[in-house]
C-alpha cells in the first residue's frame, strides 16, 4: 500500500469507507451496516467502523510479521550442500 493519507468517510446511507484522501479511486475498504444494525448502533456506526478498521490493520500486521518469521526460519533450516 502506498504511503498516501487515508480517510474514513461516512457516506450517510449506512456505508462507511476507507479511502485515499488524495484521489477518487475505489475505496480500499467498505463497511455496510444493515438498517437493523444502524438502529442497534444508533449514532455510533462511524466509531464501530473505526474500531473494525483498526482491528483489521492490527491483525494484518501480526499475520505479516508471522509470515516473515516463518520465511526466515524456513531459510535457516534449508539443507546446505557443499561440493
């Protein structure tokens, strides 16, 4: 992902998006709350969406770190052949 500034935008129809602030490209993430969910959340949909996005980014970072560690351990355990 590029280092552009990201923004969370409430589109007002129950959909909240994460998008790049500097262009009109397709949103990176879409969160769409149903009518029933909107009633349950009252006016807190944006706060819930922010928490969901933050949790998703944290989970992705942890998975990327684990994959990196696994790749390093795989490289270390590769058999070495000397000719």
